[in-house]
């Protein structure tokens, strides 16, 4: 079947949400309700393949519209999902269930508006980038464009942060303020020293811009 689809429509991308290792002929691997490598929903225990990756997630609890389901994820949760997906080199498919009239639910529009506001300011760190040099860490993820590495610090309450980054660094700044961040680099890695703990300075996503040599 996959061969026939590609024969009839070569530009068609095939992804199968079977919660398993991709089969021959599939063009990307999807992870339902989880970022690649995680399995908090119990649906995505498969290994990560070399295919392009995608996370698919709902804004509330349902894939379709259900009037009683008003349990929408917060804008912070959805923004962090976007960041965590980008940091794993994956695309994010965010589902919306339209109302019977075809209109989008007010709460969904509210979340999209807040995500859009965040993207206007920080979108360059998650759009058109790849996963960074460092794999996902306990504090968050990294994304990268060329020699610019972005540290997305989602959860870190200390003013010191040590990274296993040995690539020579030219400068380190706060993405939001563009002010320098103190750092020390050795053969073992990079240590950052903040004036204020990242999770206190920005509870959503504290972004550090690291310029590599």
C-alpha cells in the first residue's frame, strides 16, 4: 500500500500512528502525546528511528470536539511542549477540535494567541533550528542554528549550571536581555553563573544564547 501511495503521489508523506517502530515505506515517525524518547502517556515506547520525527498532542483531553472537555493545557505547558519537541529535532502537531459550527473554541484561540505572543519574541530559537549539540538534560533542551546554541532552561533553581560542552565558546548572553552571562570553560565542560536562578528569572523558558567558535 505504501508503495502504491508513493507511486501515485510521490510528494505524499506517510506517517502511521501504530505506536511501534516505523515500517518500510513510512516517511516520518510520530509519537502520540509524548516527545520522542518519552512514554508518559504509555503510547510511545518505541525506539527513535533515523526518520524525521513528530510529536502529536491535544490542546485539551480529546482529539475531536467534546463540549464537556474544558480541561485545556496551560499556555506555559504548550510552550514548553513546543520547546521540548524542537530540542529533540522533531515537529509539533498540535490538535484543535472545532465546534459543531466550525468555529474554534475560545479557550483554544486563547492558547494559540499566547503561544503566538511568545513566538513573536522567542520564535527564532525554535523555528528553523535543529536539536543542539547537547542532548536533552535534566534542566531542559538545546536548539541550534549554525554556531549559535540556545539553551532552553525549563527547570533549574540554582544560580550555577554546569554543561558537558567542550566546544570552544566565544560568548554567552541572555537571549531576552542580550546581556552577558558569566561563564568558565575547561576541558570538562562549561559552567554558567547567573545573577538570578533561571526558573526565577523566567518561569516559562529561560533562554541562554551561546556563541560557539
